[in-house]
C-alpha cells in the first residue's frame, strides 16, 4: 500500500534551484523578476510543468495587472473565487490586496463566512452575482450578464470571466497542493 501524505503536508514543496531543469529555472527567473516580485502560491506546483507554468504566469500577469476591471472589483472577484474553492492561500494573499484597493472589510468578512455580503455597491453586487452564478450554475443569467455589461461593457464581462477562470485554475492547484494560508493566517471557515 502506498503511503499517503498527512493533510498538512504540501504535495509540491518549493524546488531548490539545484533540483530545477533549465526550463524550470528560466520560468522561475521570469516570474521572480516580473510584477509579482517573487515566486509563491501556485508556482511551486506549476514549475513541475515549466511550459504550463510559463503560459499560466503570463495569463495571470495580464489578468492581475492589466485587466480592464478596476483593482477593487478584480480583487473582489478573486476573493469570490477563492471563497468558492476554499483556497486558503489565495484568499489570504488577495484579501490584503482587496482591502488596499478599497473593498470594505465588512464585505470581505461576510464573504469569508460564505454569505452574500450586505452593503455592496452596485458594481460589487454585479461582480459578486456574476461570479457566484458562474461558479454554482456553470452559466450566468441574462440579468447577471446585463448588470456586468452595464457597469463594465463587453470587454469587462470577458475580463471578469478571465479573472474567474484563471483564479479557478490557481485555486485548484493550491487545493491539490494543500498549500496553507500565508504567514500562519487563520483558515477560512468551512462552507455550508
């Protein structure tokens, strides 16, 4: 019988430079020197497939730093996605970014508890409802789509789908890795 990892053990711990192939070192260097300022989160796992890591990091860089969505709303969409997946690391890493970008801490706190936050702005409600419908129903209603287009246009709707899709990939990678919250942060409470 194969040994199984204890729940707290990461499946893809960071690689030492001496363990990396040339392709892995190249991608590592590109990530480290880019706007993220370091290699963390899903990239320990992704480096096991350097071609995927390269493509994913480029998509993620565009989604996070160049999307047409305002930072507050992009970070809110990331939090909705991280909460849906209970991606501990992603939630805590982006919680600080969301608050810095102007998200009301009460909105984030209610979302952390699995609630539809009260007191959201119209734009936040549009992002929240679109994200939740896409995650839960695998589609969005005409009403949710219309609200997003009203606030952000068709480009914003597509960019929002890109945020949701990229951070779904990131959340799945982090969950399979069993990546803990950063800096000993308290885990999100279970949903449901």
